[in-house]
C-alpha cells in the first residue's frame, strides 16, 4: 500500500510539474525534481543518482532560460527592468483568463510599468510590453520543453529499473 501511495504522489508531482511549466503559479521543473527525490527516498533503487543530477541541472536551466528569454525579449524591444517586473506580475494577474490572459497580462503589465516608472511614451511602453510578452511566450515554450524532457527522462529511468 505504501508503495502505491509513493507512485501516486510521484505521478501527481510530475503532472503538476509539467502543468507548472505553463502556469505561472506552479514551480514546474522543481516539482518534477521533487518527484524524483521522493521516489528515491521512499523506494530506493529506482531513480539513479545520475537522473537526480540531470533533473537538478535541468531545473536550474529552466529558471535561467526563462529569465534570459524574458530579458532578451524585453531588451530587444527597448524595455527596461520595469518590463521584467511587469511582465510576470501581469501574467499572474491574467492567469484566470487562460493562455490569452497570461500573454495579454504580460504585455500590459510590462507596458504599464514602463509607462509609469520608466517614463516611456505609450508607444514605446507598448513596444517594450510586446517584447516582454514575446519573451514570456518563448520562456514558457522553453520551460514546457524542459519539463516534458525531465518527465520523460524520469519515466525512462523508472521503467529501466
């Protein structure tokens, strides 16, 4: 019974981790890493140390890639640090409205903070917001790809052992 519970918890964490790659309120990749650690702690012999190391590195890579892609998008379109703050806050506020709300929230959040705190004109603020929005989209795609790769790697490691 305990083994079944561990497998269920691991499955829920992996699914939540993949979902968290898209939903800004959930820490995607770290949940998949936690799933692997939970499995290793409670059912030793299934998850290899190499898998834990790889998943830890990919978890860090998701954070770095997400930040870098968001920053690149904002900077490429003339944004400042205010775009980098406004985009994730706006995306979080847009979350109840689905994917469109997340993207629109990121654009509007970045544009609003650019206009309010960086003193940009409406046109320049919107341009920076669009760049930040594109960065959010690219970051989300990158997080999702890495989360799926992590889930597949973990599943393969569990199936091999």
